[in-house]
C-alpha cells in the first residue's frame, strides 16, 4: 500500500512462527529494496502446526528460503501497484472455542470449554481495484491451526484453505493473506477426534458421539515436547492404514469447511457491508519493552499440567507491540501467542472502532504463551509453561498499543 507519502506492507507466512534474527534481517532487506519503513511492515505467521511433519520447530532447518521469498514478493507487490480503495468489516464466525477446561475429575486440561472467553470476530480488510475486483484481502481470526498436527500431513490448515478459497473465487486476481488473532487459548470447535486417537497411537480409530472413558491423570509425565513427540512416533501399522486414511480425509473435510466459511464470510462482508475509501493515510510505529521472566524449578522433569511447578527468577521477556494505521483501520501487532481476553480488552479500550489484533507478528517473543491476567492461576500447560511472571504483559501490551494509537494522530 502506498498513500503517496508513505507505504505499508502486509505479509503472511504459512508457518508456525519465525525467530527474530532471520525475520528482522529479511524485513530490513525488503525495507531497503522498496524504500518503505521497517515499522510499516507486518509479517505474521498463520501458526499452522503442520508446516512440517515434525511439529512446530524443526532442528536443522534454515530460514533462508523464506527470507528470500519475503523480499521477492514484497518487490513484486510494489511493481504491481495499482489504484485501489480500502474497506473494513467484521462478522461473527462460530468456529473457535476456548481450550482451557477445568473439571473436578481431570483438573486442567486442553479440551473444549464453551463457557470460556472466545472472540469469534472475523475482521476483513479489502483492497479493491477500479474494476471492483479485490487486489488484496486481509483476514484476521483467532483459532489454532492444529488439525493435522503430527499426523504426517503437511498442510497450511484452515488459513490456507481460506486464502485459496478467496483467490479462486476471484479467479486469481486477488492475493489473500490470513493473520492470526489472539488464539493462545483458542482451538477449532469442530475437531475430528478419531484423528487425535490415530496420531496418539491409541484407539478406537472411529468417531463417537459420547465421550470415551477418561484417561487417568499422570502428573509425573513430562511436559509435551514437539521434537520428542515427533521422534517417538511409530509408522502406522498396516492393519490401521485404512482407518488412518479415513481419519485424514474426514479431518480434511473439516479443514476445508472452516476455510470455506471464513472465505465466504469475507466475500459477503465486502459485497454487502463494506464501505470503501479511496484515500487512506499510512502510519506505522513499534515499541519494545520487557516483562519479568521466570524459570520452572522442575525444568529437568517438567509436568504438563495440574501442578504448580514453582519458579525462580529468569531472564526478562522481550515483547514488541506495533501499530500500522491505514486510514482509520488500526492493525495492532504482538510478537507472541496472546490469550483472547487481552485482545478483547484492548479492542474495548481502543479509541478506534476499526481495531485488529495481529499476533505472532514481526518476530517471536521469548515468553511462550502470553496469558491474560485473569488466567494466571490456571494450571494449564500454556500458563505453567509460560516464562512470564504474572501482572505485567497484559497491561503493558494494552497501554503500549493505546499510546501508539495516540501518536498516530487523527
């Protein structure tokens, strides 16, 4: 985007996340190539858990091809600048569900909690050409793309399906970018449970309506490690191949459904409810700050959940909050996995009605999950595994974002 005085760049990566060093270098190169300020870039990950067959973080891989792609596509986008109008709209899409569940029998575990906080807002920004065909569509929704995690399938999950739906719908004239909202405690509300049993190596491999008997809690079990989980997986036994393929296909149908619903909802917004403007001033800013860190006392044998491990003082957590303003649309960015209530409170406090919260953007904090103040006592794996001490992150994220909004002017 270019307003004649400044410019802005929106990039989406179908990856779980990227580290600061490689991404910062790529953004700096792209910034120099097109002469657009670094603080006007938003490069965010969709957080798909199946960007490789080995889980979220793959040792020995290199970021170089992704860096080259970022620089290349940004240059290509600038070379194709065309007159456009910009619009914004939101709608409610009931696909996600809070995943921090507490029960008397199980304690805290990762499972659907329909009574927990869950922001179901799909925000859409459309950039429309003179022929009324979108040039670009920017989507923002909060839901973990975990459907194919550790299944042997490489997939962009529902974010990829949503983008493909829109690009195909407009005959490849539009580029669609999905960005992750505050999904730290949000999972798909329509999981295929049999696939979870297949990938964990325990049956039955068929779908059920009622819940299966609860597995006994083992609080001495080690905390979940993606690399260890990937290395410990065994090949699917020949007698289970048919059930495995059926579970994969069934999950694929749910993924397609979710992406199609998000994409179709975006089309409806742009057609029926979105007002477009042909002028939009661009402004960008970023701020870094630290929060007190902590280290678990059970690091040698960490438990997953339901145990308060005890902590000692740890290195500070480095957080980065940004604001990219395009006209009256405010893109607020955070470099981590943020809980839903933080984004909800930020949007409620924002002076701008058009506020989007983009997470996993412009790097990766050394925090783990960024839990909300009200969740600090939860003994879920996200909270007890977070390196953040309670009482800092939520307030600083919101106050920093609001300060950037004030600085952006009218």
